C-alpha cells in the first residue's frame, strides 16, 4: 500500500518542489513505484518532471472538482517508475468551487467534505504505488489542508538560512490541528535541510539550531545549493537526467535511500 508523503512548508522557496521532483525520481530509480502529485497552481513540479502543460486535459483540479476520475489524470513521465498528476493555474480557483459544492450537496445524501477530497480520490490508486509524494503550495489553505488530511506523513524542507525556523511553529500548529480534526495518524516523516552554501559559516549554525529543534527527525542527507539543481527544471529534466553523476543527483539518491530505509524498518 502506498505511503503518502506531503512535502510541506508554507514558507516560499525553501525547496519543496525541487525535493518533490528529485526525491520522486530517485525513489523511482531505486525501484519504487512512485506517483508525484502537483498540488500547487504554479505547476512547477509538473514542468519539472518534463510534462508539457499543453496537450494534457486532466489535472488535479479536474480530479478534486469531480470533472475527471483520478485514474484519467495520471500521466507517465520520462523518469523510470514515476507517474504524475499535473497542476495548472486553474487550481487556484479550487477553494471557492469546493465550498460551493459542499454547500450545494449539504442537504442531500451525497455529502461532500472539501477537506477530504484528495484523501477520497487517493483511495482508488493508493495500492498501485509504493510512494505518493504531494508537492504543496506555499500557504496553509485548502490545498495544503487536503494534503495533510490525505497524507501518512509530512516531509518538511527547511532552507539553511538565518530565518530558517521562522514560521515553523505555525506549521507545527497546523499539523497538530490536522491531527486533531481529520488525521490522527499524521506523522512527521522527516525534516530536510536544503540549499546549504559551502562557503559560509552561517549554514552550520542554522543546522545545529534545526537539529536541536527537530532532533533525530532531521535527515542525515543535506541538499547543497547547486546551480545544476536550479537549472534542471527549465530543461524539463530531473537532476538524475540533467546531471546524473553530479552532487545534486547523489544527494537526492541518498535522501531516497534514507526514506526507503526508514519506511522499511517501521512496523
Ligand atoms: N539545492 C538547491 N540549489 C540551488 N537552487 C535551488 C535548490 N533547491 C531549490 N533551488 C531553487 O530555489 C528556488 C525555490 O525552490 P523550489 O521551487 O523548489 O522551492 P518551493 O519551496 O517549492 O517554492 P514555492 O514555495 O514557491 O513553491 C527555485 O528557483 C529552485 O530552482
Ligand atoms: Mg513549489
């Protein structure tokens, strides 16, 4: 049964999408069957795995609003063992639309809970995958809430910078709220340090403060700041295709091994 991991941090630009793309591809290369869901209207994870936005008719928006079956929105990527559900700008309007649907069906037998839409849809495909990764937008709105309700665990990328822990309490509170209201079993999968610059001492200070806060939940693997990781998406390639022998590919493959090991030894 697929383990569902939401990649979450309401702070923008911390490496959620880069991690969703490259961790998904790495898990796939290591033989796991992976589904990556783009849950951000920006659609960067979609283009990052090489999907052309034109030409695809179904996306996660059509799935959440009952316009498409989830099976019909899944597309194969060029990466081995990696399927994806794309997202486009139309996803930005989903909150109003789900509220409207919820209201419309309130007095009927067909009850709709806008927070549980993704969870309900994933029932139908969960068994086809070992891992399902969800790339969340930089906010704690309806989309992230859907991800927190559907997920088994959250992976939190944290950028190695001075203000790294800013906003973390708000994120923890949101996770605890999701646990109380909709998903009592939601776990913290791990905390990933991203974009570590080699030639500053600042990074080391940040690492120790984050480790103090999150303890053993912090992955041993740290993602370095690398031009290649930033360039790859503009070529529609994961780092495994763009620079297969480089440090970025090595880092994300190491992270994938940690994720697999952690999940293999549990339960
Ligand atoms: N390890 C890295 N080295 C260099 N650049 C990186 C690295 N990780 C991410 N970036 C770049 O930093 C920017 C933000 O990364 P990314 O899009 O992955 O973050 P995000 O958390 O998904 O952002 P958003 O909150 O907007 O969704 C992007 O331009 C990306 O290419
Ligand atoms: Mg993103």
